[in-house]
C-alpha cells in the first residue's frame, strides 16, 4: 500500500552491463560491500509514520530505511554516488556535521540508558504498569538523534553546499547500490585508490563490511560474476548448482529456473532458442499425460550450456567489433565478438524470443531485428565504431544500398542509420570463418536443422492440421435426415460483455425448418456463445426424438475441439465441451462440418438480431417462418 501511493523518485540507476565494462586494462582488483545496506540510512519522523505497520505484536515503526520501499534503492544509491563523486556536503562541511551526529548519538544513548534504568525515578513510574505505557512515556521525550535527522540541515541534497573535499572524485566508475568494484594496472596503484576510497567513505560516515569485501586480488567476485584480467565468468558455484537441478515439475519451479538463467544469459549462447519452449509452458502443461518431450530436451540442453559456460572477454574499446547474427522461426540470437590472439572471442551473448506479431516476418527482417536488439543492448559500447556484421543472408545489405525502400524496411533503415555497419554474408560450410571463432563459440551454420526438435508450440491453442476433405465435407443434395446449424456473437467486455446465440434445425432433403431460435446471453464470450448455440440445438433435436444429426457451423473452435483437432484447455470451454459430449451420447450418429460464415447466413442473422435487440426469438415448424432459403452449399 505504501509503494502504491509513493511517487517514484527520478534517479538514473546504473546498468549491470555498463559496470562490467572498462575493466580490460586492470591486473589487480578489489570489491567492497557497504555494511548494513539500506539500514544505514535513518528514517525521518514523517517516513516512520508513513511506513508504520500493525501486526499481532503491536504497532511498529521503522527507525532505519527497510528493504522493499519503492524509492529505497535510489535514495541509497544517491548517497553512495555523492560519496564517490563529491557533489554536495552538509552545511559547514563533513567534519562539522560528523561532530553534531556524535554529540546527538551520545545524548540519545544517555537518554535510553536513563529510561531503561529501573532505579531512575520518572514522573509516571508509579503508575506505569504496562509496556504500552512505558513506550508511550519514552515517545513523549524527544530523541536528540531523531531531532537532528528531522532538522533541515540533515537533508544535504536540499539544503547543503558544494562539496569541498580533496578526495573526490575517487575514481571514474559508479557503484551498483552498495557494491563497489575497481582495479589498477599495478599493485601499488590499486592499493592507493583503495586507500583514497576508504578515507572518503570514512569522511562520509559510510561503513564497509570487511567480511564481504575483497582487497587487491587478481580476481574478485562482483555481482555474482568473477572478474579477472582475462575476462568475466559466471560464479562457478552458482552454475554448478543450476546444472544439478532436476526437471521442474511446476510452472513456478520452471520460472525460478529461467529466472536464474536470465541473470547469466550473457554467458549462455543460444539461450533464447533453447528456452523458448520453456517460456511458453503453462500450469496445465505439467499435468499427467501432457507431452513434455521438447521441454525436457530443452531443459537438458540448457543445463549443458550452463555447465560449459565460457569465459567472456572484457570489451576493449580499442579493438574492432564483430557481431554474429542468427534468427530462426521462434528466436533471435546474436554474439558480440572481438579479436584476441588471432581468434574471435565472445564478449557477450544476446537474444530474445520472437513476439507473436514477428513470427511471420521474412527471414531477412528477422535478422534486422536481431541486429537492432544487440545494438540496443550495447548502444554505449558501439557509439562511433565500425561494426562488422556476419549474416546468413546477403539481402541485409539492401537496407543500406537501395535508394527506394517501402514497408518495414523504411523504419529499419532509419533505426540503423546512426551506425556504421559492414555486412558480410557467411555461406554454408564457410570453413574460413569457422576457423576464426574461438572454440567456445558455436557457428550458426546448419543450426536450424539441429534445433528443429526444440521448436515451441504456437502461442495460441495447440492445433493439428486435419485433412481438408474431412473437415470441409459436403452434405449431398439427396441427403435425408436433419442438419443443425448454429452461431454465436458477443460484445467485448469494454462494450458490455453480453452476447447471443442461435440454432436452426433443418429437415432434409426439403430443407424445411423444424425450429429456428435465438437467445440473449447477459454475460459471455464469443466462444461460450457458440458452444451454447450448438448445445441448445442438440437439446432441441433430442426433444423431438431425433437420433441422427449433422452439425454445421462457422465456429471452427467448437467443432475442432470436439473432434480433437484443437486442444481445449480453458476451464469454461472444458465444461461446455463436456456438456456437449454428454448430449451427443444420446444420439445414434453425429457428424460435424465446418462452413464459411457466408454459408451460415441464417444462423448468423438470428444471432446478430438477438445481439442488437437483446431479446431471443423462437420459430417452430407450425409458425409463420416455416420456410427459408436452404443453405444448399453445405
């Protein structure tokens, strides 16, 4: 509730990818972790009252800034940034303010000791018999430290002055909240920077956790990554734990697995390709009897990728940039490479799953999407550089050379215009290019065939193609029996959420109407409306003692779900399908035909009329509308 009514503080937080750059020239590293984290920041009286909470043990207020508040990371990060760069300081300087804090802390400690001493008399000590009364008495006397925190001079960002410290800026890097990492080309240089930083943090009254910090080592752990001279690698212990996980048997468990992989996605080549089928899993897919062969195969492949995660090189701004692109039917992946010792080494892997509207893009357009994605991720690295792009299609060059563009190519050309790109086509079995790649990088040549078994299902309901001669069969002109046609319509929830359905029972071969009816449905969806029309029609046939029925309709979903061609996973549709199966069990024979909307005009007209008038209508064989134009095109 507090976060819901809190206005988000506008402060630029650093990106993890940016903090892992500019480390290529260091031989020695250190990593510091601030002590207590957010709890080092005291809460003002107003903040205490806003964030107060009540539980079974009573009413509580936060004295220190807790984890979980919306603006806590920005507030804390601003304090650390100010310590590293020296923007502002309290009035009269850091030393003067530190002395005020020490005096307030001493006075506060004396006051707490007096209140907690049972031998010290207080005005209401005789009548105080409960903890509530004791707490109330303690709150009645103001705390000196809290008074200082609530005073205007404590807000140095609003009432402070320019920082005059000689220790800033400490170095040309930002921290990630309370995690600070830096290095040096020599041991002495690294030690000198560390000494200057510790002096500055002491000046700003920021404590460091020595048990969680690493001082002047050839390799340090920073943000769960191991940073050293030759590159960056994921935390080996974490990767080993991920690689030993069994297949997740629930949606929540699978989301946890994918969340861990996302954090290390820059180390996993082709992660989007292997993970796509796992991202689409729903809770119902883990039920007994469901086909999880592709999911289990992808899960095993990802664990193998995690176990063999390569060491990524530091991005070197002095070296040329190479980008390898790959796009298939469901994912986009790219690899950022740079040359070391005559070979192309990976700097990072990148990728994402295609959006639903992107699946039908041309392969060349998909490769442009891959390129745009990696350019967005590494925008700060690529500014002003020539990028060597390796693609499987030579037509990507047309975006830059053609003078007349149309469609999506226009927007692609505009988005790519700020970059200097050199596109080179990699042909099948290009041995020269494969020899340039470092052993940990897999060439994308021939990858489509090897990944075909991992293709995820459609994002819509799972479908299987049915022989068109079976699905779109015809009713012969001389057929004797009864045909049920049905339809359903519905308004969107935004426009009321109501709907209608209709059903018409025809007698063949004369195409006489046995019954034509419609109904208004106060609350429904179009699929439920179509199911309702079909089920009402079957009930009308059973009431007249009919045993053989041909059911036709424009609802591909209702017909194909009953025939088993289309999966039925929504609970509401499963109930309607079960109801329909129970009704048709009373028939001797039933046949289903799907027709185009044009040939289902009679039922469609009845449903539309009921939708607009919000009233149903029934016409039987003894009524005036006995005859209608027969839908002979069934």
